[in-house]
């Protein structure tokens, strides 16, 4: 398992707030996407999560980075062609639902 997966699995989620499997799948799928932008954002999210897990990034710093990523992803969705737009929208929705709304509550 990777540090990213281990960290996500290790979070105490008493209220079942975080859909851990969905978050891991979101990042995995995005890393294989045809869009360079989507792949880069998935790699960033994974890298930042590993940095958080290893103590190289604070929770506050992590939250700021992810919130900026979410804004950039929304802007990218606006300018993408139709074919790439769906995957960027899935990433943006996943960041909002799985990371900002759920993961942030746990870290």
C-alpha cells in the first residue's frame, strides 16, 4: 500500500463521514485520466496528503492547497473542451465532496 492509502485508511471516521474507498478511487482514476490537468491535480492531491501524513505539511497548509486546487479545477472546467470537461468536473466534485467537506472534518 502507498503512504496515501495508508493515511486515508488510518483516519478515524466514527461518523462514516469520509468515503475512503471513493476518495482513493477518485485519485486513482484521475491519475490515469487523458487530461494532463486532471492527472497533475491528482498527483498534487496525493503528494500533499503524503506530506500531511509525514508531518511535512500542517493541516492548515493542506487545507489551503486543496481549496486553491478546487478553485483552479473549477476554472479549468470552464475552459476545457467538452471531451475533457467531464473528467475535470468529476475531479472538482470529488475534491469538494470527499476532501473539503469530509476529509477536512477529520484532520
